[in-house]
């Protein structure tokens, strides 16, 4: 992939970095060789990103040409928005206070060069701001209001504004950045698409373990997709890819959601997409959706502070209480009497104004149907953990935490199970979902829809083996091509 550094005037660039092409903004906008260039990454270091300025049009037309622009128009708008700056200041409050705690002045300006600062102690904060605003050179202004530090503004540093005594460092940081994975590597002839798989190596109950991630990567290679695992620190690199596959537990108020949003804005094929994350991670939404479409579900009530008595009277005991954004059996509790109900309700109301209460339906196992792009791929029976009412028991450790799992071919699963699961998943979208159901006699009752279902070696792939991963990557390939076709028509 060609790397283009765009500057207002060629004389603005004083650095020596191999493997990059320095181009004036005017040339990039008007020279036919750049108009027709394919597979280019554009680093826009223009003097201004003001609306309808030359720098603004560099990023705008880069998107139209199918180039990966940094910063993109969305990032440019974010830098201009006081509301966005306030939100970021709030989100990074702990890191900001820790990073700037030793400063005695009331104001401080942080220069960020490709995610780094001249002082290593500011690198973590620099990287986070670089990830969020995605401009190669940034200047962040902080103010101490007498109690805490706040981010007041952030904006780009033009190439000609790099202080002379910083240039050696910027050159080093740029060299390190551009020598990263695949930056200078030619596209593969077998397809030429790139996929990022978002993981959290420290997550205790990740949707896929490292061995499974490797299987996804190998399957991607067979379809012509070059895949690699990334972490939250690689946010700024999203523009390099054609697809994002999130294999980390998702939540709306979380970096996984920002990754999904940014990837979608950059035109990537995204799983999980932002809409699926919103819909699946909130059980209040799911409860309303299932009721509206008359999907069989446990008797369910949305709980608020004024209807607690009615909930107890209508559902009775035992009942199950859930945080709206609970996952992997966490934030879910069974209560057997009024005292336990009151205690748990008070605890959960500290975190959410609305809760979910459901009738308790005891079964030996839960069904799960794994669905991707409206196609059922696997069916599992997740048995309850030993001496526990859920499939996962967080009060113990090791193998005792989980119940046994049986995986069976889709074609051998009950037809009613597959039909109900597909109907439910199709209400959410065409992403990757795990539909959990209970079987009561011959009825199949939907418990929830997971947007980030577990796929682990020796469990969900027990029937299809490597074919499961290959099938999923073939679906991804079709998604990427469809996304590219849509972008081409829009251009």
C-alpha cells in the first residue's frame, strides 16, 4: 500500500522517512496520477482542516477515491466539536489526572507525534488521544480548574509547525509508525483484503481463546483475507483495514462500541456492527422486541422504582433479575423471596434506572443457535454448571465454573428450535448472533440474543471443525465485497 504524506507545500516537510511519498495538497487534489491511485494511505498534514479549506478537501476526496485518510472527515469534525472534547475529557479523566498530576502550572500543552510524546511518561495519554482523534500530529491543551485537569481543545499540528528541536524525535516516531505491520507490504494477489480481529488478551471470559483466534486468521488467509489480532491501543489503525471482527465482550459504553462506530464510518465490514451491539446488549430493548413480535419468551417485566410490588405479585418467586447490559451470566441473579428481591434490586438500581425481571424456568441445559448472516452455523446444548442454576458459575473457578457442552449438526437439531432462533435473530440484523433458548416440553422459548457469541476450539466447532471458520470468513469476504460495491456506487 502506498503511503502519501500530504503537506500544504513540499518545503514544509523537513524529515527523512524511507518508503513514503511527500506530496503537496494541490498536487494530490489535481494531479491525475493521485486521482487514479489505488490502495493508498493518506496522512494529511495540511496547515488547516477548516471547512472547505484545501486540507479539508484532501481528507474529503481521499475518502471519495477509496484512499485511507488520516485524519478522516469524522475525526476532523470531532476535533472541532467542544461537546466531543468534553466527552473525551470525561472518558479519559482518570488517565488525564494520573498523567498530569506532577505539573504545577494551571495550563499544559501536549504535543502528540504519531501517538507518542517526547516524554515517555505521557505516552499512554498521547496514544489514547491519537486513537480517538486520529491525526498524525496533534496538540492537546489542558487546563487545571483548581480541582482537576480538563482537556480544553485539541487540534492538528501542520508539518511546518514542528519545532526544530522536536524534528529528530518526530522522525524517529514516524519511522517506527510506518514500519508497522503491512504498512509497506504489497497487496496479496489472492484477494488483497485486510481484517482486524479485536481482542483483549487479559479478558477472563473472552468470546474466543487465542487458539481459536489463530484458526480465524488461518481461515481468513485461505479466502484471500490477511487478518491480524489487534487491541484497543490500535484504534488509530482502523483505516488500514477492510473489515473489523470484534472478539472481545462488547458494551455500548465501552471502547468496543467506539471501534465498531469508527470502523463503520470508515467503510469497513463490521461484526459486531454498532446497531447489533446496541440491540443485543440491552435486555430492556430485547424484552420489548420479543413482546412486540410475539416471540415465545419467559414472562418478563421491566422493573423501575415504582413497580417493585407489582413485579413480585405478577412473577412470584423464584425469579431472575438482570442488569440490562449483563453478559456471560454476570449481572444476573436468582432471588427466592422478598428480602432477597429488595436487597438485589437496591444493588442493581445503583447502576441502572431500569432492570429486567423474568420468571424462573429451570432446565438442565440451554440451547444456543449460532447464526451468521441469517444462516445457522452451529447448535449447542450448554448444561448448567454443577450445583448451579446457570451455565456459568462465577462463584467458583476452573472447570467447575462451566457445565458440559454438547454440539450437534444444525440439520439434526429440532426444526422448531432453528425456526424460532432464525426468526429472532433476523429481527436484530444480519450479523453474528448466538440465540439462547430453553425447551419446555415441545416449546422453544427465547431467553436472549447475544451479539458476541462464544466460539472456542473444541466447543462450538466440534461438528464443523475448520469448516466453521472457513465458512465464516467466506461470509466476511462477501460482506467486504458488498461494502466496496456500495462505496463505489456512492462515489
